[in-house]
C-alpha cells in the first residue's frame, strides 16, 4: 500500500499582546555593564576632565650634524698592482756535467760576474787540449803544403813538372789553410764550453733558492738552477681601464702636461703606506682585449727591500698639487633613483634635502663637487627619525660624543 507523509505538528504563535517580564539573566547583564562603565570611566562625570585636557607637545628630535668644511685634498685613485723586479734572471746550465761547487749562500746579494756554480771542468779541459793539438797539426800541414807548392812552382819554371801537378799542390795548400780555420773554430767552441762550466751572475741582485745541490747531474734541460732578481729600484705594474686612463691624461694636460705632477703610492699588506713614492715611467702599447685595460708601470726606490718581486700591493695614484674641496662624512649620504642627496638643518632648524654631486672618497669622507656650501649643517646621525620640513634640535658631533661619554660614566 502507498506511503503517506506524516503531517508536521502545528507550532503555536507567541502572543505579542503583552511584554514579557525581564528575567534574572537580563538583570545581571545590566548590572555588569554598569559596573564596567564605572570602572573604565565611561559614565558621565568619570574622567571627563582628563579627556578634555590638551596633550603636552614633546621636544623636537635631536640629530647629530657636521658642518661641511672646505679642506685641502689630494685626489686619489686606487688600483691593485703586482711588484715586478727590474731585472730577473733564471740561471741555467749550458753544458752537461756534475755540479762540483756552489759558491753562494741562498738569499745573499751577488755582484755582476761573480761565480755561483761550478760544473766539473775536467772533460771540457781535455777537449780544449785536443782541439789545440788539432790546430797545431793543421798549421803544420799548411806549412808543408805551402813548401810543396813553392817547390812545384820552381820546377814549373824549369819545365820539369806539369802545370796540372802545380795546380794540385795549390789546392792542397788551400785545403790545409781551411783546416787551420776549422781547427781554430773547434778550439774556440771547446774553450766556450769550458767557460760554461763556471756559471756567473749576469746581473746584480739577490739570489734565491738553489734547486740542485753539489753532485747532481745538470744540463741544458735541467731548468733554472737558481733565480736572481734585482732589488733597488723595483717596479709595480697595475691595470688601468681606458676610461681612467683618459681622465688621467686630461688631468695631466690641465696641469701643464707634466707626468711629474702624478704621485704613486704603494699600500702594503698591513694597510700601511710605503715610505717611498713612485713615478710613472711606462704605459703599455696594447690593450687587453678581455678586460679593456692597459698595463701601467711605476718605479719605486727599494733600498730596504720591503717590496719583493711577485707580491701584491695596493696602488694609490694622486695629484702632487692638492685642491680645496668640500668634505662630508660618507654616513650622511642617501642614494635613490634620482641620485645622491644629504639632509641638512636650515637656519630655522628645519630639515631640508640637498641633491649633491660627489667626487673621490678621502678616508671616511667624500668630496662634494656641487650642491653644498661651506658651513651647511649635514645630518650624520638620526636620519631615520626625521623627514624634510620637520623641526629638529641640531647637536654637533663633538657634543654628541661628550653626551655619550657622560651617560656612560657611573
């Protein structure tokens, strides 16, 4: 049989004819609201005088300022260079033999012509004696051939010998003379080989480590036996971009075209400046295709030997004639898409923005080419808490340091 839906019970509508009396829950809620209102001072008459009292303005924010000063500045450009000895020689054996003596102490100063190594000379002396004998024999053969030729010519006058025989004697005498020349050349070569057993210093300088000790077999294929490098003077080579080179040439031309107005300083590995100044003496004739740089060389006095061949040094190139420039601390600079700017404090103690054009850095300061005048108060500390147009309290840097020391004192 089919199923029939069960009818839902009919709900009685509430009677809105009379308001219902408030229950206990509603009464408690009203009491809590009243208590909270009294506690936080919302009710009339509670804290109204405090809310109506005007707020007391605080003091203007304090900033540390440094006056822009015009000082004497020697403009510097920094590079990285390598020390290169003016003269550098690798001593090599030109003949083969066993090392007989080593006549130097490693690291010592050597002079030109000083004997450094001695290769056993006995075999080469024997060759010289043999070549001297060959020369003596060739000389004797020549004298005999010359005598035979003279005798043949006398016989030819008497018609006792044929002309062809005289011609043979003439050829023999010529061959004998050539033998003398050949024997002399062989003797000279033998003497030269004998001289090569004495390896001498071709330059003056310091000699390095010896790669072979006495008793080792050395020869032309043994490589360098030791290295001699000159010490004083010494060169420093460093790469310079084409842009920097062009600017340097323009500066030199503005100063009269004298390269002597350019001073080169060397910075050692401990950040100290080398005592002696260098001078530019060479600019390479070609440009490195990979880096677009040109090798520039400066020559330095090196009497104490502080600069060593092969070491890296910092190179500072500066003008010999200082110029007057405005300096500000680098901490004051702000860089954005529009360029470089600083914040200054005006005469009305208001913050202003100044767009500037900077030049080379000088220690912790930077030179300003335009945008500032001498005496402008440049903000160096507290930049983050001020905005242009705000009234601030300017504190000189010296005063800020004194306040910090006073606060740190017990």
